[in-house]
């Protein structure tokens, strides 16, 4: 079964570039393209995509407020994967977008290869924030995510690091246990201990920490 992706962007050049790049991926299908908020909401109802890639500012009847649009998508389709591709670099707005919440955030200055990475991560159940978006957030809040894991990563044991690397590739605790020939209980304990040392409370914070600090991610 193919992964169905719905694109929402009123900039035809950007939409075409994104579509052409995504359609090179085996098993991915761009099932539709829309240019307004109203068409996006209707398109999700009709086409039933797995993932929506949308701009933040979308023209539409009463839905042109980006946060309202995202909240509407989350409310109507709680299992839908939603990622935002935007030109906005205002850190307050970027934080607001992440709080809706969405599963991915990418600035339009990012290479299209990073959009592929974003979707792969979403398929595996992770959130993904693009490198340039993370940089904007880090510069605006140097006391925020930039400090998470900064020193604690060096205190992770070899086994804890190994577990987190595998976990961040999308493997479950059960799969990791089978791969490393350890019990599920042991893997779960090592994962939780590592997260405590990094000062993160959930998978979203864990991935943000890893992406921002350049740690833990597989080569």
C-alpha cells in the first residue's frame, strides 16, 4: 500500500518542486494538490491522505489563520500526519506551530532531501524539525533546547547510547531487545534512564534534543 501525501501550497513553483521530489520515492503517492485552506480540509475528507504537507498561510474562507487551520486538521483528523513547510522565520510563530501540535516543521530554504527525511521520520512515528528551523529557535531561546542534553549526553552509558540510536531510527523497544539480545524490561529501563539524563520527558523532546545537538542520531 502506498503512502498517500496531500500537498497544500498556493505557490505553484514550490508545489511542483515538492511534488516532483516526493514522487521519486518508491511507495509514495502525491494523491492531490490544493491551494486554499478550504480545499485542504475538503481534500483530506475526500482523498484520505496519510500525510499532509501544508504551508502555514493558506488562503481560504475563514480558515486563513494558520493556527486555526492546523488546529482544525488536528481536531477533525487526529491520526493524520501533518507537517508545515513555511517561509516564516518568526520564532514565536514557529513555536506556536509546534504547539498545535504538528508532526513536522520545515523552512522553505531547506533542501528537498530534508523533506524526504521529515516524511520518513513521520512514517516511523517521530516528529521532525528541520535544521534551519531549529537554528532559528535556538538563536531566539539560547536557554531552551540548546541546553537540553548539552552536558548530559556525555554521561550516557555505551548501552544507553546504543538503545537511543536504535530507538531514533524508528525501532520499537521490543525490536531493540531482539536485536541486542536483551530483555524488553532492560531496554525500557535503559531508554528511560537515558531520557532522564538528557532532561527530556517524551519522544518529541528526545528527537528535538538529538536533532539540535547532533547527538544520538545514526550516521
